C-alpha cells in the first residue's frame, strides 16, 4: 500500500492505494481509500480523518410543510 498526497488549493488530501502491474507491465492502482486531510501543527504532520456519515438512517415518511407554511403566511398577512 502506498500513500498518495494530492494538493488542492491550500489543503493536502491523503489517499491509500494499492499498486499492481497489468499484463503489459504498466503500473495501475486499485482499492483507493480516502484517509483524510494532512495538517502540520508544531512541526508535526497529522492526518485528520474524514467525518463519518450515518448510513443506517432510513426515511419512512415525509410531511408537506413549505407550501402550507407559505399559504398560511400569505393568508395571515392579508388577514383573511
């Protein structure tokens, strides 16, 4: 596994990649994993890991709100 650093703007993004050679001898990458943003503090280099997303949330129902609230505000303003 090799760590790859990609600089975009003033941030450095760190990825971990596995390198391999194909049948023609060219080096290819597989299994790229995002490790986080590299930050230098007090002369030490740290990698700040990404925030975890909650994937176990499931939407079971939704409720109309925006159009009803706009209509209610409009009717309240004209005192109907």
